[in-house]
């Protein structure tokens, strides 16, 4: 099938099943925790609601692992996970959505 010049079909993504989501969360949490301890933040592409949700669950898990409040900032292209004590993210483009971890909000 031909497409007009300069246009492409968007890639189709297969949604993760429940087992894949659980494995992803378990496997990514140590990586994110290591980066938070070393650099104070972790940034990754999260351009779908499913990926934002996955990385927010990872952030909550990391907060529980490190026993520190962790927040995530998403803007539709990427998500930044960082410790809550940082007042603002690195750039204004990262501020549209702020989600506190369950651990952080339960202590309020």
C-alpha cells in the first residue's frame, strides 16, 4: 500500500499483559533506585498512558524500596522520577503532571 509523500503509519504497540507489567515493574525498580541514589533523578520515554502508569508504579515501588518519598513528573513524551525533596523539576517542560507515590500521600 502506498502512502502520500512524507506520511507514515504510526507503529502499533501491543499492550502489555498483567504478567509483563508485573515483571517490568519488578525489573525496572532496582535500575531506577540505583539511578536515583547516584544521580537524584531518572528520565525515560513514556509517551502512552500505559507507559506513564507503568513508570508511576515503578516510582511507588522505588519509594518503598528506598523508604523515601519519590515523585514522578510526566508530560506526554517522557517521565522523570525523582526524590520528593526537590522543589521543582529540571525544566518547565517537565511540570504538567505531578504524581506523588502512595507512600508519600499516605503520610499526609
